[in-house]
C-alpha cells in the first residue's frame, strides 16, 4: 500500500487518539450510555461492542471504514449519530487528503526546481566553456596574426637586403667580367713584350738598363695575383647572391645543414686566424622554411660566436652540430669564447641590446634570430658561462 | 498497476486537461448518469471561483461474479498551469487517463500545452505514456466557435487513442468516454489480473458492471 494522498484511509488514521477522547464521551451521552466504535475489520477503537448492539456502517467512499454500535440508543438516534460522525469524518478526510497531496505537490515542485536548477547550471557551464573556448581561439588567432606580421616584416626586411645584395652582385659582376677578360688579354700582351728580350742592338741594351727581365717577371706575378683577387671577388659575389636568396624569397624545402654551410662560407672570409669551424652534422629531413631567413639566422648566431672568441683574445673553435628526432630538428652552435653573464643572458634577445661598443653592432642579431625561429614555430635558447663559452640551441619542429 | 488484495481491486482513473475544459463537470455528469452497484458521493475538494485547487474524487464499484469488489476511483486534476506539482501528484499511480480538451478554437494552444505536460508528467511519475490506457475527449462541442469534428479527427488521425466529442453540460458523450476508457483499461490489465479466468468477467461484463447496466 502506498502512502499517497489517494490511499484508502483507515478509521484510526482519521480519528486519532486525541479526537476519540473528545468525541467519545459526547457520543456516549447522545447514545444513552452504551456506544462502541470499530474499524472496518471489527477491531474496537472505542468501547466494547456488545453482541446485541445495533450497528451502523460508516461509509466514506464505497465500503464501510468502520461501524458505530450501541445497545441503548434507538435506531433513529443511532443513524443521526452516524450522520454526525460521517460529517466529521468527511471533513477530516478532506483535510488529510488535501494536506498529504499538498506535501506531495510541494515535493514535486521542489524536484522540478532542482531539475530546472540542474539544467540551468549545466547550460551555464556550457556557456562558460564556450566563452573560454572563444577566448582562447581569439587569442590564438591574434597570436597567429602577430606571428604572420612578424614574418612579413622580416621577409620584407630581408627581401630589401636581398635586393640590395643582388643589385650589388649584378653591378659588380659586370666590371668583374671585363676586368678578368682584360687581365687575361693583358697577360698575352705581356708575352709579346717578352719576345723583345731575344732582340739585339740598342733594344737589348735598353732591356738590360731598364731591368725589364725583373719587370716582366713581376708583371706576370702581379697579373696572377690580380686574377686570384678577381676569383675571390667572384666567389664572394656568388656567395652573397646565394645568401641573399632573392630568387628564394618564398617558402620551400631546404636542408638546414646546407644553410649552415652557406652561412659559415659567408663568415669564413672575415674570420681571423686562430678561429676554426667544426661541423658535426647528421642527416636531416628537409623542412619547409624561408631559406633566406634561416641563412640570416645562422649567420647572426655564427657571427656572434666568432666575435665572442675574438673578444676572448685566444684561439678557439665554433662547433656546429645537428640531429633530427621524431619531433624535429635540433641544432647546437657552441663557441669557446668569452661567454655571457647571467644579466647578459637575460637581455640577450631584446632588440638593440648589445655588449659591444657603440658603433660595433646595432644589437639586432639575436632579436632577429628569435623572430625568425618563432616565425618557423621553433624554439631558441641560450646557455653560457663567462670565460668558458656559449651554446645556442635551436629547435625546429617537423610535421608528424 | 491497480491496487489489489484478495477481495478488492481498485483502479485509479484520472481526468486530465487544460483549465476550465470541463473535467469536474464530467465527474458530475457521471455521478448523475451512472448507476453501478456501488456509487460514492462526489467529493469536490476546495475550489476557488469554481476552479479545482486539489482534485475531485468520484468512487464507483461493483462486485464480480467471483465476489471480488472492483472499485474505480475517478480523479480530476486542477487544470490551471500554476498547479503543476499537484497535477503530477494526482496523476501518480494512474491506471488510465481521460484527456479532456476544450473544443473552443481559442483554447487550441492550451490543449497542446496541457497534452505535452501530460506526456512529460507521465514520464516524471513513472507512467508509460505509450501504453497508458487513454481516451481523448473534446468537450464543449456546443460552442459556436468550437473546432469542427472533421478538422479535429483529421488532426488526430495518426494518434492511437479513441476520440470522443462531448458536451459535458448536457451529458452528451460523457458516458461513452468513460466506457471507452473502461475498455482500454480492461484490455490493458484484464489478462494480467485474470479477470475472466479467475473472476468470470469478460470485457462487456466489466464495462456493464462499472456503468451499472445489464450486460
Ligand atoms: N459551453 C459549455 N460549457 C461547459 C461545458 N462543459 C463545462 N462547461 C463549463 O466550463 C466551465 C469549467 O468547467 P469545469 O468542469 O469546472 O472545468 P475544469 O476542467 O474542472 O476546470 P479546472 O478545475 O479549473 O481545471 C464551467 O463554467 C462549466 O459550466 C460544455 O460542454 N459546454
Ligand atoms: Mg475542476
């Protein structure tokens, strides 16, 4: 049996002990001395039902919930008392049902509120995550924009430097060409002069007096030296052209080992004696990058390394190593130069920060380097000890 | 499932529907029209301006050939939107439902909302709406702006429940609504309760007993 408002209420629920105490004596009086009350099953709730008593059923719905009994009351009095009691019981059952239903309804309403609350909390949580997501997406896009802008800026800067270099290379190549060809023609002409050596007469005398033997020999030497100089100029121009990469301004696959070699070649010409380069390169996968930028990056770091050794005032070595793993490419450039203090390391990547005397450098080296690395989604870090040396570690991710 | 013991079987039948659709009037008419073996008084709980605040209750009953006393307790819910908690509590443990809709065209939205709340509340109180014995009654068909029967039939053609068009004011369609519900209840519970096998009641005898008419 459920305890819902709609259960079939029993007489003892409707008439509790206290109300029985109140109506019992009154009914006994009305029914002239003898009166008993039983529940539907005949169980006495008041008095002792006697065998010869008149009996009136108490019907609230369809069946008797109890009986009113009296052996003293006349039939009319008993049925009048029954009607009175029924009126009382009806009021009681209405009250009981209504209050029980009210409790059930309140509990139901409370459940609804809880459900509603849960639903609201859930949707609030959803909105919160959504807004957090949006925030992080916006931030990512802003970061991306900034990165793109940085790349663009670097690309433009390098492109203009590259254009300048290309223009210069072109301008130098022209005179270089005719100077080289003139020099070789001139050498042939000198050969003609040499034929005068075997001539006789006053010419032979003049030859001796003017010591043309020496001049002829020295001229050939000078011409060879000049030709060598021209070769060097030609190579520098070629390197400059390759380095500036005007023809490679867009992204392409490149082997970073080649870029390292190229940068070292650029640097070697201005590297004083006593400073050596040591390569320790393992095969690398080609990555998509802006080779011009990468060259500039390596050039800046390597030049710093060379300058650091120069500052130490002793011979030294720049060790360049590279290797690849699942995540990407690792490059280390280590020098045995003066090293950096903690404070210097902290400021190293700031633009215009330099440890060199005013005029010796603008201090854009590492700042540019970091920009280039970041534009390639890479990482750059510094490790240094004063008087021992500096290691720059670079990482470029490779797509999985 | 109906409440039962060895000698009693009690079905709870609930008249559900939007405010003022005529649920209480349905019970009044049944009280007047039916003459089963046992018929209790119609208990109308507190009302305010004639609108049900808690519920109305009409008890009916008859005795099966086996001696089993079969009781029907007909309840109405309060239709006003504000009393949803009470509506749910009254609906709990129902064995069958009459949905009393208001045929007045102006009440179409209220009917729709009330019907949806019936489905939702069934789920909340653990009643299987799909298999709940139910009859849909369109009351107040006497109103000049009542939606025509054909239009309603057309709209409800896909629904599985029997439709009754009623005028509770004059009693039209009230008894047949109740009869259709009794038949649906018998078909749903008759076998499980072994009404025929144990108590000698077939569907017609069951209906006749409840309505108080010779089978
Ligand atoms: N015109 C017309 N009016 C009706 C009909 N049936 C009931 N009414 C009237 O509609 C009003 C509401 O009837 P009730 O039976 O109290 O409605 P209810 O569904 O119990 O309403 P709530 O208890 O508020 O949910 C009363 O004024 C009735 O007289 C009908 O068939 N036709
Ligand atoms: Mg009502």
